[in-house]
C-alpha cells in the first residue's frame, strides 16, 4: 500500500471512530454478534434527538367530538315583540350517524321556534323532544354537511339568564346550536334546566354573525364590539367574526356606557348603565387580567367582555363574557364574584367541561382564582379568609351530606346548599390541597399545562391527572380517585409513578413507554430498551418465556417472575418483571447484576445511565 493510501485510510478510520463511536458503543452487542458470525448487522433507526419525553404522550381527546362547526347567522332583534328572527347556516364534519341533532336552550314559555331546516334545496323534516331537535342525516357518507336553519326566538321578559329586564338584553342562548357527540359517536342528551347550574353541552365553533338592533343600543359580545353600520328606520347592523368559541353571546342596552380596556393584546369591553361604576370595575380588572395571564397563561382570544345587568342572575359566565348583577356592589361582593367570573374565561371558556357532570372542575378553579386574586391584591391574610369560607362549606357537607361526593352530577344534589358547597367549596379545596402538596411553583405550572394542553377542548378529571403527571414528570392519580371519595373522608394525596430519564451509552433515549420508579425500584420497558441495545427479542413458546439474544448473551425471562436464565444459568432478580399497559417492564438490576453493564442512577434528577462495557 502506498504512503498516501495509508494516510488516507488512517484519516478515514479516525473520522469513523470520532463520529461513529456513540453508535458503535450503543449497538455493541449487535456488532459483537456480527463480528462472530461474519454477517452484516441489521440497520436500525437512528437515536432520537433530545426532546421532552413526556410530550410524546398525546393529550387526551376532548370528551366532545370536534366536528369543526362554522356558523353564519343573520339575525334581527325586534324589541317591541321581544323576538329575534334569524337565518343560520351551519357547516360541520359529518359524524356519519343516522340522525343529526340541534340543541335549543330556551325556556318553556319563551320557545325557540324552528321554521325550517334545509340541506341545499332539500327541506328536512324534524321533531323536537325537550331541548333536542332530531332529524335524519341527509348525506351519511358525505365528509362535511351544511344545513340552513330558519328560526325565531322569543326573548323572555324576565330577569333570567337569557332574557330582557329594565331594557338590558342578555342574549346568551338565543339560537339553535349543533348537537354534541362523545368520542364513541353517541349524542349527548342535555339535562333539563333546574334552579342552579347550566346543563349545557357546547361545541367550539367559528362564528360569522350579523346582528340588527335599534340604532341607540350599545352591545358587548363574545368577540368585541364588531363592525357597525347604520341602516334605515332607526336601525343598525353589527358584524362579528369569532374563532373557536363555545357559543356567541351579546349583552346590550340603550342605557349602556361602554369602556374599552387593553391588557397587552387582549381587549376588554366593559358595560354598565351607571357610568360611575366603570371605574370600580376597571380597578378590579386591572388587578385580575395581568395576574391570571401570569398564573394560567394568556387567553387565545383577542376580545372578552364584562357586563353589569339588573337581573336576578347572581353572576354568570358565557363565552368570553363575565356577567354580574348590579347589587353585588353591596357588601363589596363584587370583589369576589367579578374575579370569579373573569376566572371562568380560562376555566370553562378556554378549557370547557360538561357542566352538568363535572362543573366542579371550572367552578372550583374559578374559586381558587379568587384566592390568588385576594393574595396578590390584599395579602396572605385575605387569601386565608377566602380559604376559610371554602372550609366552612366543606364542614357543612361533612355534617349534612357525609355520603355525597364530587362525582355527583348536577341533578343528583338534594339542595342548593349541597350543590354550592360541593362545587364551589369542596372543588376549590381539592385544588388547594394539591397546591399544598406540590408547592406554589408546581401548581402554577400545572394550571398552565391544563390551559396549553387542552385549550378549546372539553375535559374531565382524567385530563387533569394527565396534566398533573406531565407537571410532576410521572403518571399521576389525584383527581380521578378523589371525585369518588366520600365527603366525610379526607382528600387523597397525589399518587405518582415518577418517570426516569434514560441515557444509553451517553445518548439520550426516550422510549414510548417511559421508564419509571415503582415502589422504589427503577423499571424500564424491556422491548424498547433491549432492541435499542441490539438484542433480538422473541417469544419462546416451548419454555413459555421471553428470549433475548445478542452476541454471547442468550437470556430467558419469565413474565411476572424474578427468574432469569443467562446462557443456561438461572439467576434471580431482586424484583420481578411487571406488566404495564401490555408492556413488560424489567428492574434495573437486569442490566447491572445480570448483564454486568455499567449502570448509574441519580435519584435527585431521576436519570439512569446504562453503558455497555
């Protein structure tokens, strides 16, 4: 060989060693087997990049199947008759069900009348049962449907959550809404209205709304003040375009004074019939919106609104709207309930619940938001006073309803006090107990994760547990078990199987099933790790065992057993193999004691390093 050839060869070998050493060490058992057999080793996937392994687990699906509906509504308010006439076109992903449904959330004495439903030129027959309009699916195999609905809504002339009183129009559930399905393609049945709570099931949807009203009316809405133009006969038209909201609501009056506030990119329209009240509302808003954005993360909406009304409604939340009753200024109750309703813009509005079943999720967190507001504005003593109110409610539950629980649905509560004390008191304390267990910093991280993981989704307790697990870097069980706990029993602390990071020969490796700490022992997923180390894995039916082979290693492992056979020699592990979600998990001792690999475990950082000798 010539000198120049030798020099080139040495350079090439050096480059191979420098850039390939990680892969050589990682795959050494496979390469050793190749060297002994003279065969070329199989190619495998390159090591994954260093990313957060816990985002590999996708967020749980919304409990409402997303049909991506879009509404185009042209409507007019007739104040003398207290009616709204409208034409609506709703387009949505076809669920493929035999029937389709609309929900109408009206009052018996002020119904929403469906004049017609059409699919193109085809008129569709329908029938109403309670709050549900049912019709046959005109095109079961179409990928997307578009239905045109003509309706007329009677606005209740009373101080209800949807109605008109003292010339303030609270238009919250004023049009028919597309029905909602679960992930199994089963339609939800909206429960009947009762004296407390709102048993509504909503879709996130886009809206294009044109709304005509008398010219002198001022409106605040789910999506700002819109674009207005003057019409004839003393009327005006306002056009709104909203994205991914749970419904579209308006509150308006010829008596309203409206002030617009800005917090970064967020616009807040505030309406009151008393101009002097705007300053007091602004003072609370100035303290609340920046704080909640820091605690929960920014809202994904450009517009929200606050409306002061004269109805019997204590305080209420709708899409991007906080509505409260004027007499809450007495005894300074506004300083509790306005921060509560603004909290719903995150908890219920951006992250929704099935209100009739799990309303404690958003009501409890809205009450915790009040705790943070009081602490930030007035100090820890004021915040503790709020917690004491929740504790008094829980004490009443334990005395009067010891066998109740958070899992009760809206219609299972015996009294208004049981409902209020459960959702607003016990629900808030469940969150607060978690805060005390994991600390303020982790609790804030948890709240932000819920908002970021599940924004514009409808969640249940298992979604909260998933966000908690990702916050604590493990598999968490806290909310799901606690909702079944009886009122008389104490809260159950979080139960967490902490995840463990893996490095194989100094290369980060994130298996689909994370390694985890179980009863003080580190367990790793057998197949994913051993295949990454170059082992061939088979099921040995004759011996009823898992067989792993690479190089001079031939292992047999019995499922759920401590016994391991290495090259025909039986050895006992200190802990048995485990089964987790159909994956075999092996204790770390297999690598350190049986295979004699170099193993390091840092308990503080929960990091395992495995190196092939």
